[in-house]
């Protein structure tokens, strides 16, 4: 393997002057891509990262909508690879806002001199594997040609937005803005705003838009389960204590189910561990729980996660809490989730979401009662009325986990297309590698805990696993590694098996974890729910077994 600078191959006809070569080509420059550049470079590999955006940061560059915020404590949602970095960086809040995380990632890029190996404004559009040379040929939208022995797709689980096909949208004369492509220079003060979507992004942006809009209309298809975040300014004593024991914190993260040690502060819900059965509880006990724990009252029972009847009783408790907070009865009823269980979709943490609907300038439009007929020049026509607006905000989600992979034309040695296999619900071995695509790795790919856990430790773990693998190959003079079809199929079965009995795969559950938000996407539970700690152990066992389930040559 070359420890070289980029090589320039002059092509005879002189039209396309360059095919450049690196050991590892990384796609994406968010948390994953940046750490990949650091790690592979540190191990002596030449590396180049391509990022479609105009700046680094990934999620935290694109999603700069008002209210965008992390729901994992900052002290835990951070890199562990540099003890110096851990000590230097000071977090200002328990749950950091988008701008603070973006600043952090820019600090990291400068601190470790990463920018020189990151090429911005460049989208990787296709790649094909040359079996003889054991090399990927990679094309970008700039007509650049690159060759790399290894490609690492650090393309993100939630990086490809879904734009709904609303009739008449192109005729709208106002602004259309997606939360996941929020411009840095937009001023919405005093505007009449329609917001479509009430998942995590919609819930976060609602109270912020409510404060600046002349009027905010929230168009809701499904009511969300959301809990107050109880965010607060960082307690310096907790920050200092965590910094003192960061090695223990990081170890605890890697053996925990969700990649969170619990040392990072802010007990999210302030509720005791579930230890009672809701189906055995009296009406008085339920009311006491509501009085004591508010929205958290539905989470103190241990039968809710597995028993649909218990779950429905907990949902009813949740609805009662919505009615306690939201003063207009019809609005409260519409904001009360129905038709799917708690624990099916990703839980949302909010900062005053339900309270926002008590303002005079906020109106909920329940699309179950009043569907959108079309977008007009000046607003939105529902089945009941025409609503004039200046701005349409779309918080309508992502083609999650596989969207960024299917957007690239990835072809294996026989010309087969990865996007065709993903359409069939293909899951990568350990979420790291697809059979038939040697030397191509996915960070937090389908089949890994990824979106079900704190993603930063998950990302670091993947990059470290891949780095160790590349060093293993280099030391043995091996040129390629590929997961076997048998091992991949077995893992895919394990991923589905692990989800059985959970609300994530209940008959009434339609979530992006299952691809249900994308028409035509096969219904497959994409992340591994067996727990991050257990997953780390399985990955280590594979390494200890000489990369069991992988073929090297
Ligand atoms: P990303 O940050 O998504 O970066 C991927 C990058 O790859 C993007 O910049 C994209 O432009 C680029 N890219 C994709 N395809 C190509 C291509 N073909 N060519 C070139 N570039 C390409 N996770 C948590 O654990 N806790 C949270 O609280 C949390 N909050 C979130 C809030 C929001 C609004 C969103 C959208 C996600 C959140 N997540 C959260 C998940 C978050 O995506 C991860 O935590 C993490 O930031 C992912 O980092 P990444 O580098 O893997 O991917
Ligand atoms: P999402 O959870 O998929 O929510 C999308 C919303 O848009 C849903 O309410 C959906 O309704 C609605 N929608 C989609 N198409 C629609 C249409 N045609 N008409 C009307 N409504 C439509 O997407 P998201 O809110 O961007 O969040 C995605 C994930 O990103 C989260 O689950 C989380 O992992 C991450 N995230 C985290 C945070 C955080 O707090 N840290 C913040 C933002 C995002 P249905 O439910 O009916 O489909």
C-alpha cells in the first residue's frame, strides 16, 4: 500500500488530466468523515474525504433550523479519541444546540488539521470495483476521477431529506424551506408560516417559530410522543467531574445499551426505573403517577414496552397529560397520539412544544380531519379553508439509513448495483460491509445500532474497527476484504430477530426505522436493537476469530 501523495495519471487525449489515487477515500465530512480522516491519516494511510456541502459538520451544518438541538447530553455526544480535546472543550448546555456542535466540529477540524484532506462542494456520484486491481474507481460531480483501495461511506443515516409531493407546490410564490437545508441568512420575523411535519424536527422548531411568526400553522399528520427535555445550562461541577473520569465514562458508554454512560448529567425524564405493571395499576395510582411525573408517567411501568394492551393504557395516560397542558380541547385532542404505540418511533424531546399551542398566534391543522388539497400561489388549500402564508417550512424527515447509499451508483465487481440490493431490504454484515462489495465500508450502516444509540460512540467504534481491519490487511500483504453472503444473511436474520416483540415492529407501527416513510421502500427493521454494548462484543469476537464471516485475499 502506498504511503504516497496523490498520484497524477496523465490521460493520452489530454482532455481529462487527472486520476488521483489514495489508500482510503471517505465520503462525507460530519462526525464520521472527520474522525475517519484523522484516524486513517494517523495510521499512515493516504486519505481524501469528499463532502457535498459547502462546509464540514454534516447533520450539524445542514440542520441549522431554529431550535435544532441534540437530545443526548453534550458531555457524552462528543469524541473520545483525544483526551486533550475532552479537556479543552467546554460545553455550555446539557443538550447542546446546533450552533455549538457545529462550532465543536470546526474546532476539531482545525485542532487536528483535518481540512487539507477534505474536499467540499463535491458529491460522489458513482463508483465501481476493479476486481483485478482490487481498487475502487470513484466519480464525483466535478468529473474528478479517483482510485482508492478502500472506500468508507461516512454518508450519514439522516442526510437525505424527504420532500413531500404536495400538489401545486411549484406554483407557491412564497419561500419553501426544509429544516434539513436551513439557510443561514433567512429572516422569518413577522411572517405567516406553515409548518408541515411534527417529528423531532417539527417539534423542535414549533416553539421557536411561534415566537417570531405573525401566525404559525402547524400541519400535523400524526401526533408525536414528546417529552420535556429539561435542558439547562451546564453545571460546571458536573462538567469538571465528568472530565476527571472521562476514561470510565467512555468505557461505560461502550458497554451500555444506548451508548450513554449516565454520567453526563440531566436525568432526562426524572422517573424511576420501570418496575410496576400498568395493567395492574388502579385508576388512583395512574392519576398519582400523572401528578408526580407528568409526561413521564407513561414510562414508569415495565409492561409498556412489550405488551400492546399495557402500551395502550400508557398512551391514554399520555393523552391525559396533553389535555392537562393544552387549553383548547379540540387542539389537545388532535395533539393526542392515536393509532401507534409508544416506543414505535424515535422519542422526541422538546422545549415547550405543547405550550406553544396555547398561544393566540399558533393554530394546529389536523390533517386527519382537514387534509391538504393543494398548495396555491398564496398559501395552502385544505378541505375546509384557504390559509394564506408567506413561508412553507418542511420538517418531513429523511430517507433514513439507506438513502445516501442508494443515491450513489455503487457497482460491485460483476457490475451489480448496491442500490438494487438495498431496495430489496439488504442489511450489511454488522452494518459495516455488504457482501459482493469488497473493500467498501459503511459507517453506522443498516444492521448496526446506529440511530438507536448515542451516535458519536457508534461512529468512533466503527472507524476504529475498520482501521484495525486495514492494519490487519496491510501487515499480511492482503489486498481485499469482503463479507460472505452466509454471514451477512445470518446477521440480517439476527437483526430482525432482535426486534421481535418490541413496539418498533408492532403491526400498527410505521416509522422511518422500517422505511415506512418512503413509498416503495421494503419494510425491514434497519438498525440493530440488541444493544450497543452487546454489539461491540460481537464485533470484537469477529476480529478475534480472524475476521470470521469475512473473506480476505
Ligand atoms: P452526517 O452528519 O449526516 O454527515 C454525512 C455527510 O455526508 C453529510 O454532510 C452529507 O452531505 C455527506 N454526503 C452524503 N452523501 C454524499 C455524497 N454522495 N457525496 C458527498 N458527500 C455526501 N444523533 C444522536 O445520537 N443524538 C442526537 O441528539 C441527534 N440529533 C439529531 C438531530 C438532527 C436534526 C438530525 C438530522 C440527526 C440527529 N442525530 C442525532 C443523528 C446524527 O445524524 C448523528 O448523530 C451524526 O451527526 C451523524 O454523523 P455522520 O458523520 O455519520 O453523518
Ligand atoms: P420524522 O421524524 O420522519 O418526521 C417527519 C414528519 O413529517 C412526521 O410528522 C410525518 O408524519 C410528517 N410528514 C412527512 N411527509 C408528510 C406529508 N406528505 N404530509 C404531512 N406530513 C408529512 O423526521 P424528523 O423530524 O426530521 O426527524 C428524523 C430523525 O432525525 C429523528 O427521528 C431523530 O432521529 C433525528 N432528529 C433528532 C432531533 C433531536 O432532538 N436531537 C431533532 C431532529 C431530528 P407521519 O409521522 O405521519 O409520517
